[in-house]
C-alpha cells in the first residue's frame, strides 16, 4: 500500500507543480513593473495598467470568424486581443516588433496550435475539477503575495474577468496533463544511457556553465517534399543572413520562428547545456555571449540558436544522506457495515492488547490489517522522506523505537504505526543517477515536444475565412 502511495503522491505533486509553473508562465495574473497579465481576450490596454481589458469591452466592435480549427472557430476579436497582448509583452522585453501583418500571422498560428491541443485534451477526456483548479489559483495568488480575493479584486479593477482567468488556468493545467500523457510518458531512458552520461560527466574537464539561450525554428512539415524542404532551408538561410548583418534576434523570432516561444522573442531562458540535445549543446559551447549558431538541421526543421549570456555553476560535492525508517502498520478501512467510530475503537482495542502484552504488533497486523503488508506482520520495509502520505509520515517521525502511535487517519483509512528501526543512508549514487535520468529526459524532451506539436498542427483541419 505504501509503495503505491509513494507513486500516487509524487505523481500528484509533480503534476500540480508542473501545472502551476505552466499557469504562472503562460497565464501570469499580476504583472510586475507594469507588465501585462498573460490572459486570453484583451483588445487594448488601459494606459499604465497591469491588465488588459476584454475585447468585448467595446460595443462598437462587431465580431466575425477569422479561422476554423477542426470544428471550432477563432474570432477576429480573439485574434485582436491576443495581438495586443503579445505586442505589449514584446515591448516589455524591449524587443523590436515585426510589422502588424506578420505579428498577426504568427499569433494566429500560435492560437491554432493551442486550440488543437485543447480539442485533443477534451477528446481524450482530460478534465480538471474545481478542487484542482482552486488549489492552483491559490498557489498563483500566494506567489504574488496576495489572497485569492485580493487578486480577484485587482483583476476586476483592471478590467479582466475572474471567470475568464479561471478558464485560462484550467486550460493550461489541461494542456500540461495532455503533454505529460502524449510526450513525457513516451520518453524512454535506459540504464546504459545513464551509465554513459555519468562516465562522460566525470571525465569532462570543461567548466560547468549555464547558458541563457533563445531560438528560431523554421519548421519542416511532416512528410515534406524535397521542394518544401529546400524552401524552408532558404527561409532559414535568409533569417541567418539578416541576423549576421545586425537584425534584432527577438524581432526575427517573432517574425519567422515556428517555435512555441516565438512570440516571446524566442527566449528559452537559462539552461544547463548538458540538458540540451547534444547537437545543440555542441554548437552553443563554441559561442560567446551575443553570438548565434550556424543553421542546425533536425527532424523537426532548421534551428538557429543564440547564446545570450552564460554563467558558471558550482558543482556540488556534498553527499546525499537521508534518514530511513523501517515501520510497521495496521490499516483498517471504514465500510458500510463498520463506521469510522467503530474502526477507531477497534484499533484502540488492538493497541491496548499490545500494551498488556496479550499479542505482538506483528501478530495483530497479520490478523487485522487490510493491505498487502498484513502477511508480513505489517512490515512496510525501509521508508525515506516522501515515500508515504504526510499524515502517516508526520506521525511516524514522532515515534520512538518500538512505540505504537495513536490512531492516525489518512486517505487510505485508519492506522496504528510502529517504528522498528532507523538509520542514515548515503543515497549519493541513487541521487546522481536520478539527476542523470532527468538531464537525459530534458535533452529528449525539447525535440519530442516540437515534433509532437508539428504533427498535431499538420493533422488539424484549418480554414482561413476571407475578410468580411
């Protein structure tokens, strides 16, 4: 039971953390230093405002269909709102803006890919309940050092509806879950790959650095013809030529790039080069801050990377030592014929038997515990921090060796807990391998994500409507 608990707990925490990061990145609510919130639907900004009012705020605007994506539409007001949002965000980064027609084309393409993802998530039955949504919004508010009500009041004061913000965050969480299912879960990493990485890392003499990078991607359609590939290469070469003659990288990314980060000026942020695809890392290591790579060809398309800055990273040599606890438990679950009160009384009776030496913990666990550890006298083996749910772990950590807990409630039922042994364990090697696995996963993730988005876009039915 507890090993299953570990997986459930960690998956839930990682999912929520990833969803929160996604929401904070793509849907930031309260802008700092006058930056606009990243919410879908604004048409124009109030002067000096941190938020953008909804596109529907002007009764004079008559909406119409701009593009059909599968069986849904994106309206002209939606596009206008997103264009205004992106323009304001690029200005906040001091990036030069492309011309209006180019900016609108890039925005529409981004919205098409986004809408296709939302549709696929719904088709696959991905649903985000209100409890998960409320928890995520609570964390966003906490990150802004506000209560949810204060955040809501500020949004409404600036012209953004809280209901729309909730749906934006719901969609972001839903898309994160979709990507986890469609991309993350399909990345395979072998033990041999980990061994190879660790050997290379230990023999590398290069300084450990982190790089701030940006990218421009000229995507090649799936199953492209030689003519299409040649046309895309020519486009990439023209972009490279412009950059080498002084063009602004952020403007070029917003104008030409097909990557998801195009409308952020191509900014990817700070990355450990070890966590990038080897082809990218190899070229980036040759650069000084401000320089760009030659055109890099992958199965997704043609990439141009910029190394904006770099900084040294101190390599940690500390050992990773954790306290491990060998614990036993007796678990009894309430049923329609046994109430919670009756379960608690039953467990207290068992605890009294132990106190009176009428039976041992192991004997009573074999007779009464309702999980897979019963046959082992309730023995859960060696547990590390995070292996069990918080209620269980907190109670376990307060016990002395041999001591039996009071009745503890968790999502699985009611427990009696006993600590058999404790020890400190050096898990440095396990930690190194876990970190190596994460590095290799990140190397594979970027290309896998770009490839998946390309396939999703190529499969979508898209119809652009003429001006009405």
